[in-house]
C-alpha cells in the first residue's frame, strides 16, 4: 500500500539524519521522481526546528544553479513540514573519497572550483550555506561533477537577525569558522573557511585539527595556529598550499573576500598543472628516445670496449710471442755461426758478422763476449774489451732452455727486447751473445689493431644510436596517441577512440583502451538515461532521442574496439 504525503507518493527511505528523513518520492501531476525531505515527528512539534527546517527551502528555493540541488516545493501536511527537491543519484563526497582513496590533484581542483562557483552564486543571492562539508556535497559523476545540498541551516543575510535569535550557533564543528564558534555575524567568508577545511581534508586525508573532543576542537580552531598541511601527493604545488592557508585564516579579513577571487586562483593553479601535464614536465621525465638511445649506446660501448681490451691483450701477447720466437731463433743461429770464430779468437770475423747483422733495422744492439766475459765484438765500439758479464738493468720476460729475454731501455729511454744466448762449441760454453731487437714493429701492429677496433666501435655506436633513436621515436608515437586518448577520457570525452592499426602489442593496448572507453560511454549513457527518465513513470516508452542514443551505443558495442579509421 502506497504512503502519501499530500499529493506526493513516498517510495521508500533514501537516508536519514539526526532531525530529518529523506524519502524517494513521486509527483503524479508532473510524473517526476524526486527526493522528499521531512522533519522527524519529535522535532516537527517544536517551532524552532520547523522554522530552521523550512529556512532551507526559503534559502535554496531562491537559487537556480547547476551546482546546487534544485528545490521544487515546500509545505506542511498534517503538521509535518516537507521539502521536495531534485533526486541526486550519486554518493556524497565523503563516500566517494572513501571508495576511491586519494583523488588526483586536478580532480580535487575541479571539485573545489565547482563548489566555489555554487557558493559564489549563492552569496550573490544573499544566501550563506553555513554547513559546507563532504557529507553535503553529492558527486554526480565519476569524473568529479558535484552539487551542493542541504541548506538546512543556511540563512538569508537580510533575515540574519531573526535567524541569529532562533538558530544560535549552527554547523559541523570540524568545518566551523572561528566567527561561527563565537556566535558572531557570518557572511560568505564563513563558507570559504569551511571550503578551506574541505580542501585541506582532500589534500591531507584529514581535517586540520585531529580531535573528536568538541570543546577541545573548538578551542584549537579559535586559539591554535593552523597545523602544517602535509599533502598525500608530493607533487602538490606550493601555490595550492598557500591558497588553503589563506582560506583558513582566523581573521575573515585575511581570507579570500569572495568566492570569485578564490575561483580565479584555483583556475590559475589548474592551468599550470594542465600545462605541466601537456608539456610532460610533471616529473621532469627523460623522453624514451633519449633514455633508450643513451642506454643502448652505453651498453654497446661497454661491451665493445671490453671486447677490444680482450682482443688487444690477446694480440699483444701473440705479437710478443712471435717477436720472442724470432729473437730466440736469430740469437741461436748467430751464436752457432760465431762459435768457431770465438773458439779461434778470430775477432775480425766475429765483428764482421756483427756489422752484417746490424744492417737489419730491427736489431739495435749486438754484443759477443768471450769465456772471461770480455766483449770481443759489438755494435758499440766503446764497449770493446769491456766486461760484459753483467746484464743491463731490465725486466726479465722469458727463459727458454739456456736462453733468456729481458726488456731494457737505452740511454734515450727507448725500450727493446734483449736476448741472451750462450755461445757453445761441442757442448762447451765459449761465451755469450746478446742481441737487442726493437719493439717498434710490435707496437705499430698493436696501434694499427687498436685504431681499427676503435673505428669499428665508432661505426657500431653510431649505428646503434641511430637505430635506437629511430626505434624509440616509433615507440613514442603510439604512446603519445594513448596519452592523448586518456586525456580525452579525463576531460569527459568518452566518445574518443584510437583508430591506428598496428601489428604488435600496441594493437592489444589500443583495443583495451577502446573497450574501456566503450564501457565508460555505456555507463555514462545509463546514468544519463536514468536522469532523463527520472520523471517518466514506469511503462512509458523512452523519448526518441534516448532510443537513438541507445541504438548508437549498441552499434558501437557490436563494432567493438577493433573498429579503425
């Protein structure tokens, strides 16, 4: 059996507060679904509560603004005062934040700007809300559209004296301004203070003074300085923190004087954030084409450098072994040829052999010493007859049988390999032969190899740089397309689709985006249809425009996310 209130039909309870109940109602005259707010019976008997309750209709009923709940009717039936208003099918801001967690900065700015715009309109109409808080803000869409409701303690400025006498101090403690707590005169700056508390709560996750003891809370609001705001999002601009501090000044004269002033600064901050996002400066990112190119170049450079070092080391060893083999063989041959002459003490023949061998440019030093250690033939005439028993100062490199190799330096500091071989005749040692071979050939070969490897490395690096840069640029194109498409979704343009064809993983990513956009568009269509048909009684066919949108949505779903341009 239907319950009626005057001409209205009540269809269940939507919610309740300390003094009032909100019902889902239906107006048969105009076939509209609406919300009906009634005062609880125990309060309806008291005139001060009836007056305060009906003041909401007197205040909000004068306001026609997209950001304020619309009042349709007000009256009293059988002693029960009621208000009929627009039915909002969304959660309160408190529930919305509880469900979604920390909101994006730009959504916060969007919400606060809408509330400020609604308050600016109300203030210009002479209405002060006096109870701005998350529970009195309804979120009508997932993109952050909101409406201000519950003008239950609002007052008209031209009736402030009567309201003060009747209402006394009213408001929600955490959101009350100092002048409200003192019971003094209030104006639009009182609402701006409450909006500052709401913005503080959105940014920090809690109200400024964190206590549930009301007397202690009111004392802190009046006496203690504002606690530092530590935002949940570290990217929160300092300008927004300054804005909150201005809103929460204890002296109304130090706050924004009008909501219009506040809106200007909010939009300026939002524009700066939008510009920062558009220019990719939000986190000072390094573009992929630069990062990947540098990373690939570094990896290739390190790999090639290590390879070059190994090759250079191995080649140097190989070239040195070749030089050692050549020098040891040469000195063994010379020792054999000079053995008979040294046995016969034919110094002229030995010197002739030395003079003939020194014509080889790679031989820089030859000395032949007899059994007593005296030099009998040498490339340096000053050494003839000198004691050649001691080796020049040098580093021992190799020993093979009775031969030894040393690295020594001449008077000018040039290094060479010194090969020391005994001169033997029929297993009898007659003396020693020492031959110095220049290292120029080995060094030249190493330098040539090193230069060739460096040239190859440079060619490889240039090729890798160009390839990585071109590849990353091709990768940046679909990423930029996806970023712009997501930006359209953030702006509420749910009809945006990605039409690019690709034959890689991006095809799946684009298809996932298109599927998401289809789903969001369908949900927005359902919400839009519910609002459009809120006043249409059950059984009445939808309007042609609604059916047309419905048909378009079904066609879009059939086409699916793979539809391309």
